C-alpha cells in the first residue's frame, strides 16, 4: 500500500505528467511484458483449471473505487442462528492462471508489486488477467480461494476455513454508494452487516491495542495552469471494508501458525526516535499531543477531513517502514510473529493481483485447511520471498517518494520566493545544516538548508526551489 495515495487530474501536457514520464524511465520501470509472458497470460485466460466446488450461488459483492477493474476480493455477510455472523470472503485465485517456473511467473517475480504513479499504474500481472480473467468482475464465474469465517456476537473469530471454489460476484459497489445505502437504511442485510461487523472488529482492534490509519487520498488538481491540493477523507465504509480484509489476513496468519509453515507480515514496535519525529510533525501542524496521551489514542481522535490531521496521518505511516516478511516452516516458529500496528499475527493474502507474496500465502492456507502438503513450487520459492518482497517494496517506496517530490514541486512551482509557516521536524546528524521542514499550509514536506536549524520549533521559511523536472522542493529560513 502506498504511504500516500496521490491522484492527479489535469491536462496530459502538464509539466507534472512529463516529469512522471521521465521518472518511470529513470527508475527502469517495466514498459510492457515479454511476448512469452503475454502469450502465457492470454492462454491461461482462455482455459484456467476450474475447481470442483461450485459456490456461484453465494451472492458476493465487491467494494472498490468506481474505476477499479483489478478486483481481488468479494464478500458476502450473513447472520447466524447462534447470534454471530458468517463472513464469506473470496480472493482471486492467481495460481490458477500462473504456471510455476514459466515466463509469466518469472516476470511476476521481477515486478513483485503493482506500482502506483499519480497518473497511472504499472500492474504486476498483464491486464488480460489482472483486469480480466482473474479479476472478480460482476456477473463472471471465477476461480477463487473462498474463506468462510464464523464470528460470535462480539465479532471474535470462532472458526475459519478456506477452499478453492468457483464464485460469481453479483455487484460491483463503491464506497460512496455503500455509505449512502447504509446511512439511508436502504442496504439489504448482506451489505448492512458491513457496518455491524466492521464496528465490532474496530472495537476489538482497540481492545487488543491495534491501530488503523485512515489515510486520506491526496489529490492534485490542475486548473488554469496552476495546481491545487485537496484531500478525500476516507468514509466509515472504507474502514469497515478494511476490517473484513484484516479479519481474513489475521485468520490466514493463525492458520499458517497452527500448520507450522507460512509467511507472516511482521513489525516490531516503533523506535523512540521515530515517535519523536512524529511529535515534531504534530507541533508543525498545530495538533495538540500531550505527553500523557498515547499514540494510539491520538490517532483515534483525529479527523481525516481536516487537512492538518490528514497530513499527520500520512506521516504516521512512517512507523510502518520496518515491516517485513518472516518465513517459517516445519513447525519452527519465528521469534516475532506479530505486527505491531495490528497487535496480532497478520499475513498478506488478500491482494494477489497486485502483490506477489499473496499468491504463496493463499497456497499455504489452502493446503493447511485441506490437510495436504504445501506444493513443492511454493516451498521452493518460500525462502527467497522476503528478499524479493523487500526489493519490490523498496522500489515501490522509491516511486512513491519521487512522486511525492514531483507532485509537491508542481504544487509550488509558481510560488518560489514566497514565505510560509513551518516547523523543522528532522535534522541530518552528519550534516546539521540540512533538515526537513513541514509546512503548516499547504501540508508539504521539503528539504531546508540553513545554519542553526531549530529542531521542533516553528519558523518562517522561504521557498527557494520548486521544479517538477528536478523533483525537489527546497526551503531556507526566512
């Protein structure tokens, strides 16, 4: 998941778009797929192996942005006579389309993740699969890994199982439409239960000490040759939907731990220095964070529709940078099995169209649930996955950082020489005349050069450089 969701609207000839095109070239981002990989994808799209279990009678639905066509998950929610609920969660079965050891498989290991640029995405798998035959599009029969998770009246998991199945989504819903139906009371029970289950799981998250960051989408709109910064704050429905996905990821982790072989997403507690930097960022954005208030409590008090809170929530994702993939096998469990932000064991398994590791996690879970050995092709690749995912995430991080620089330079390109209120949130240890400043408004972060930079103090700064072509924004004390 990108640390910042950045979307750009405007004319294709804008300097911003040109800078993004140059960036893709400089980073060596893949331009097209090898012909052999495309041929494999097209062949697989025509005739994938079909699972014998037919679950097409379950009226699944998807919840995604309106323009999304790479649909990894579909769900159906129902009440149980016991007073709890049943979650049916279908995940695209990418392994049904990718032959281990083939050219398409090799290309997916080279790409690792879908890369998100403000103006386009570079997909992990060819669109004939990711936006076609493997995507859980409405009205289409698709192979999937179908999870069945039973919850008690408090939302706690009492049973979880997964198996291969043919599924068919009935509807492609979007967040705004879902929120409107639930708020107006017009949602049918399977959709209305999204709020019920989502809120139960949110309460359990608070109870175990977990944290969900409602990071807003940052939008740069081009109007009359200038750029404006706006935010799309997530709706409650975004959070409820995320809780269903998180529920499944936690179930996958528990299943693999019980089985003794798997790959977890793990994260240690944040170091004090990282939290200190966030405190300075909060000061720059006029967010009151008393020392007796915990990080988790502060996060839950913020409102993502507030631009200052939105900028702070985006910076809070820096605490997730230490997350990694931990492999274990043959019953030898790792020293760390939890993810600090989730406050529980957790695995990536719900986005196989966009993330390489999820295909392998699904296969391990399917084998564990069926009581059969994990496929050899999975075991062979398992030990290398953490390194591959780390490399892929570093590349995605580089894309994100450079895109943020380019977008903010485009936003400020006509304001060089102007002064702004800000706060120095970081100073380089080896170069104390170089630091990072967080502006109060607009919510921009940039490099600042100057003697005696006052760490954690508010100050006036002057914009000295903002050029989308160089992808840098720089300031100096005013």
